[in-house]
């Protein structure tokens, strides 16, 4: 499946459960815990679903044109996707490694565009 087809599939079907069965990078979010100080809601999947829920309820989001909505929704979906490969645990806390932002951007593109 090429990039355009993947984007169209995600845009047309925003059902988390269905997308998680098709895309490992999304399903993996369920296995990534977050620290209790900044993200007491639980794992990355819960956090991301909460972000998406809040986003679609924002008046500013609702007032956007269709293309802008899809771009922002997709960005919100992907904003923490690579925490799965950059999160490490130390005692009771977890830390995101220093180079995680760069790695997350590179890996996100590779996963989403090329399916690796």
C-alpha cells in the first residue's frame, strides 16, 4: 500500500480499534507506559485517544476546512507514535532518551510512508 492509500485509509476510517489491527505502530502504543507526573491517564494509546477526543471537540478545529482538519488530526494521531522505541524505564520513572525527537520523526516517516 503506497503512502497516499495509507493516508486515505486513515482519514476515511478513524476507528482506533480497526486501525490498531492494521497498523503495528498504532497497536504498539498500548504497550508503552507513561510517567504518572505528566501523563497519569496511562499508556501512550490512552493519551493519544484523549488528545484526539479533545481535538475534535475544539471549536477552532471544527471551524477548519476539511483538508486542515485531516492534517491536524493525523498529526495528533502520530505525535507520540515513536515513544514505543524511545521510552526507557528506570526504577519507578521512565525517561525519553535525548535523541528521541529526531529518532521519532525519522521512524514515524519510515513507518507511515514505507511500512517498515
